[in-house]
C-alpha cells in the first residue's frame, strides 16, 4: 500500500517513489502500448519465444491472477473497508464481493461503460481529494527512513501491485471490448489505446506519488506500532490519515474508494481469464461462463485469508513471473527489428535462469545460495536478472544482424 511505503521511507520518500513508479507505472504503460501494437491476446506476448512457452506463460499468468491479486482485492476490501465498519466475517465479504464480480464479468459488454463513466472518475476524484487535503493539512514532518536501499525497495514493492501483470491481462480485455464496439482501423485503435494508456498512466503516477507523499508527510503525526502485522499497519495508517485530513467522514469515504478500486481490478482479472479460456476452446460462451464462475469461487475461498498472508505467499511467485513479464512487455513494445525471435528466446531464458536464485532465496536461503548470489550483480537486491538480460539483449541483437 503506497501510504505505508511512504511512511516507512520517511525522508527518502522521493527515492522510494522513483523505484515504485518504475514497476507500478512505467512498465504497465509500456504494457498497454505493447497491446496497442499487437492488438491480439496475451498469447501473442510470448509466441516469439515459442508456442509452447507462450501457452504455459498464459496459463501461469491467469492462474496466478485468479489465485492471488483477485482474491487479495477482496481481503483488502474486508480488512480496510468492511470489517472496521460492520464487523462481518471474511466469508460473507468475499462471497458478496465475488457474486458482484461475477455479475459484471457475465455482462462484459457493459463493463467499459460502467467503469469508464461512473466508477473510475469517482475513484480518481476521491483519491485526489484525499491526497490534496492530506498534503495541505499536514506540517510535512517525516520520520527517519527505515530503508537501506529506498529505490530498490520501491521497485520490489511495485511488484506487489501486480500492475504489470494487470496491464497484460486487462489490456487483452480492452482489445476485445474495443473490437466488440467498433470496426475502426488497426491504426485508429492503436492510437486510441496508446492515448488511453498514457492518460491512465499519468493518473496512476499522480495517485501513487501522492499517496506515498501523504504517508511520508504524516510520519511525525501518526504513530504506527511496528509489532503489528503489515495489514494492520496499513489499516491504522489509512485510518489516521483520513481522520486527520477529512475527519471521521473521511475514513468512510476512503473505505468506499478502496472497495471500488479493488472491485474494478477483480472484474478485469476475472473477465480477462474467462476471455482467454474461451478463446482456447472454439470461442465457447459456455467456457467463458464456467471459467468466470470457477474464478469467482476461487476468489471466495482464498479471499478469506488475511491480506498480509496473501502478500507473503505472493512474494516468491512474483519474483519468478514479474521479471519475465517485464522483459516480454519491453520486447513487444520496442521496434520489431530489435526484437526478432532469437532476442526473445535469449532474453527470456536469461531472465528465467537469473530469477531462480531470487525465488530460492525467499523459500529456502542457504550458504551455498548466498555464495552464488555474491557473484551476480544486484542479486542481493533480488534484481540479479537485470544485467544478464540486458547483456543478452545486446549480444543476441548482434548475432541476429550477422545471421
């Protein structure tokens, strides 16, 4: 959650914001641009590596999306918005939540109109209101930073937003929805998607940076008990900021905001997953409905876990899939002459291989692993894949030109 990130960053909140924006804003914008360029499905993102790889990657992405970020939106809604006000059980919250998600997913032709005309503007307006009043009403007293490497912490925290994965999943939903509503030319749709992505990305930047700044600014006014688990720290910080900025009514408004923001994300994930499996099996509407129902049921089950538990479970999975997603987004966005099949295969393979120590280091760190990590640049920051992938990109391009 950006406010807690800013709170912990303290005086270094700017550098944390810089790192966070790279993985939570810049990469997703590039992902939407890549979709505008391809105008296909998620399968098209990895097909230059190989059809088998792309198929496995798609299955993994959609399973991860349904298993973690989608249920996590229900957990966040319950812990921050529902339980403090109504005291209901996680089962009741997640059940009602995913029934509504399923209704929206089964009426996908109306999704863009409802979200575009009503939910998104409302969310943005309230967020900007909270940020503006929050920054205006505080004395901007920040705590000393609790981070040794704020930029790196910001980059890795950006993984937890799942925004890059959301970009490739929801981007495919946007393509299908636009194709259902218009018969415009390829270039016209490309321009529309690019402009929409830039506008959305700029708004996301303002909101994320603002929330991090607000969290940092209240460091001297709100005390958060560090012995609490992360989800309770998030809830307490949001409660304190909203009450100080907008009064008791402010927290109620913020609760509605969180619920709506989480809900739109879950709808996009379930719809994108159902679209993919529908396309796999002869464009069967029955498959679409069944997949949406299964995804919603899974959301109810996993959504009962607390927010922090889901984050802990997600970390090793993100350290594996997020780097691969980032390189696929970038390779699909750059000009084709710099990204032939050879480049795709070399870069993705190196990214996969050099992400393994990061994943193993979280699951089962050993002395032998630490010894290996010491030879890989940036590996101690869980970014050991970056330089090998970049070097592979350069070398593969040189080899491709010679061939």
